[in-house]
C-alpha cells in the first residue's frame, strides 16, 4: 500500500512539473484549481481549471 501511494505521488509531482514547464504559471494555476475542485467535489472550481487547461492546450497546438 505505501509503495502505491509513493508511486502515485511521484506521478502527480511529475505531471505538475511537466505542466509548469510547458504552460508556465497559468498551467499550474489551472492544475491546482482542477485538483482542488475534484477533491472538494466543487464542479465550478474544477470546471474553471479544466477550461483553462483546455485553452492552454488549444493555444499551443
């Protein structure tokens, strides 16, 4: 069980670093809003984070 938690945490940190490297501070803000919204089960906050991430992805593509 602890090994799984460590692996999941490492993947989350790696993904966060990738988002920050590729999309800058706005990507981190969007990722944090999405994460907080999902954990708090607040669709408004998670929706805002998701929309910002989609806009960043569409802009870079």
